[in-house]
C-alpha cells in the first residue's frame, strides 16, 4: 500500500456454529484502517466450515466473510454480521437441499408435467433446458404462486447431487438477511436493481449514460480527509432509471490511475446516504489491494490475464488494466451535483423491479429452521428480467471487464 496505511490486522475465521444460539456471541472485528482518520471504520467477520467452498477472497480457504464500512462502529458491526449471515444461511440451506434432493429433473420434463417452472435458458443457454438439475421452490412476489427454480440460481456454492449438473451459478446479488422479512426482501430488491442498472449502463453507456459529478466536497468530512491524505479525487456516476437512484463512486488519482469503485441503489431522496455508502465501499476496496488474499489473486491474474472473480475485476481496474472511468464517461460532461430530491412516500423496490422488467420477482426462503425460530429471515430474490454483472467480458460486446469487486 501507499501513503502509510497501516498493515491489515489478522482476521480469524471461527468454525461455523452448530447451533444458532452460539451465533449470537459472534462479534465482528472493527478497526480503523487509516491513522489519519479514526472515524472511518471497517468491520469484518468470518466463518470456516467444510460445507463452504474455497474462494479467492478468502485466500483459497473454505471461509465465508462478511464486511462493511462506515463511521458508526455499532452500525458497521451489524452490517458486516448481516452479510456473513445471509451467505452462511444460504450455503447451509443449499447443503440441506442437496443432502435430501426432493426434485431432480430437466426443464423440459417439468414443462411436460405442467409444473410452474422458471426457464433457465436466459442465464445458461437453451441447452440447459435438457440438463438434469436439482429444483427448489420459490414464491412469486406478485401472485404468491409457487414456481420451481434451478438450485444453481437459488444457492451460493451449489454442489449438484449425483447425476445433476449446474449450468448456472448464482452470486451474492439478491441475498439479504434481516430480522424483518419485508426489510430483507427490500434490501435484496435494491441490490438487484443496482447491479442490473450498472450492467446495462456499462455494456451500453451511450444508451444508459451515467450523470457524472465531482463529489469530493460532498463526501462526509472523515472520508474526504482520507481521500485528500491519499491524493485521491472522487467522481460519482449516477443512474436514474426505474424510479431508482444508483450511485457509483470512483476514487482515483488526478490522472485516473488506481481506480476503485463502490455502488449503492435506493430512492432518490436517499442519495446522500447512497453516496456515503458507495464512497466507503470504494475506500474499502482500495485498502484491500494491499491484503495477502488480493496479492495472491494478483499473481493468478498475471498468469491468466482475464479477470473472472470479483477480486479480479477490482484488481484489473486498480492496476490499470483499463481506464474504467474514461470508458464509462466517454463524452459525458461532469457537472455539479444537483440538489437531493425531497423525501416523498416510501418507495417499494419490488414494485420498481416488476415495473422496470415487466416480469415477476421470485423469493426463496433460505433461513435455517433454528434461525427462523429466533426471528431472522434470509431470502434470495430472483428477478428474471435482470442479469448480474458478467463474470467475464462477452466477446464482441465491445465492453471491457467491469470494474466492480
């Protein structure tokens, strides 16, 4: 790292709890990564289990990590813990479904039976309709009807049972955990909108161009002081579509080097909060460039030359694989940030999703039974009219690898 950032404190991954009552004792590690500004805080918490797959972000270990950044230590701890909980609950729900597979079939077979089933072709091509897959039950948020979906779309780190394949693999977008189920559903819906709008704009910046604004002076004093100490500028790229406001923040040097990105989506009246969260995320991505796990990922990326994982994409952008900011902005002028919209009636992100895509939104409960009894909800949303940011740049698309970790 540069500019004298402190070394990363070690993160110990605890063994995943066998009872959910033990989970209540888990506390994230909260620390100030920048000595110049103690009010910028990062939080991390990790769990280890043979039921988890290895990941590059965990240095190749079977570890799941939750992280968050912000000014308030208690709030950062809650969000870091929630991120780990949503991932851990989803993976453990996957293992339970895989251990007792209730329905293995092809999409074509289910259609012949007249079952309500989600077509996997938009995610994995028409040939996936003939693939034997594990199917699980989702519920429409429009009609409350049951719909069968591929387990690969429902679960992180899906391990297909014997005789099955998983043509499609889901990421963490659309996962959420919260004591209140409706809040979890809303969080997941905003996240899906965020990623889909970013994807549409990144792949077709002339069709959905972001409005670009220099925002260093709009950041909270603590984040601004860190950026000034590191010699960074901040540019916000704002996408307004579907009644939602997606804010991407790029931190970069004056000559557009060392770019890191963060993003958030929500109502237009929450733009200041979205800007703050996105800037903290971009700062956390920059800080992570000096961690051991990212250095190992950089060695692998140097061999392959093609970013695939989220860590790869962030590395590729930070180390100059492309000028992501220059590509995205093209000839769009940068203008001062306009006033924030007034707070109006609450906005329903599920309604925005269905109106934007003209399609249904499906919910899958992935809460382990013991945790459900304690009043927590973990959900996975699938919005068939949206797509995640691609893991690899599509040949012929004209779009370079996206810059989001």
